[in-house]
């Protein structure tokens, strides 16, 4: 049980660490367009992201499939960029398909999970003793994602209730900032 708790804390603080801002940026881009009224949609987006994320973490941890680390490092900011761009397109009255959004969320979860898989493999033991650390780490990561998503939904709610800024302008501005950071991340890798 102590191993589970240790790895849960490791997963939790790995995502909530400011150095892991790529995960924060992706979750922000994913959640920005929504409010608590659309909690069902947010639930499915985050659940599918989590499923993809956990599945690729398992593949990586048990050495079933490990894509090249450089490729994953490049794809992570690219997924952030695409998610943020979709917020701007959506904001221009483009009615995107819910199934497409859900599919992207699952696919992006796979990519981000492989990023964590590389990190996880550096901190754990041989394959036969990875189950408890993996479950703990995944639990911590997913709990931290929930904290981030709820935080963003509360910011969206506060902006709406207090009329501090038009929500549509906030979403576009935030998405542009996320796009800018993503481009910098990509350029730093080249």
C-alpha cells in the first residue's frame, strides 16, 4: 500500500509541477470551451483522454510498445497546438463533430501517456514489479488532471458570473497564448 501511495503522490506532483506545464496547457486547451453546464461533454473528453493516457502508459511500462522518445516529445506540443487551434475555429461558429472531438481526445491521450511512460520507466523497477507503481502513478496523474480541469471550469464560471471579460474573447486570447507557447516548445526541439 505504501508503494501505491508513494507512486500516486509522484504522479500527482509530476503533473502539478510547474515544469510539467505541457500537461497543464493541453488540459487548458481541452477544457477552455466548456462550462459546468457541459459537464457531460467535459467528462467524456477527459475520460477518453485518461483512457488513452493510461493505455499507452501500460504499453510503455510493460515494454509492449515504446515509440521513439523524440517523436513523442514533438507530438506533445503539436497536440497542444491543435487543441488550442480547435478552440479558435470552434469560436468562429464552426460546429465540429462531437465524435471527432472525442476521437482526438483519445488519440491525444495516447500520445501524452507515452510521454509519461518514458518518465515512468526511468523511475521504476523491472517489469514483473511494475503493477502497483503503475496503478499508483496513473491514479496520481489522473487525480491531478481532475484538479486542473475543475480549476479551469471554475475560472470559466467566475468570468461568466462576474462579467470580467467576454468569455469568447478569453477563450480566443488564452488559446492564442497556448498556441504561442506550443510553437516555442516545437521550435526548441528542432
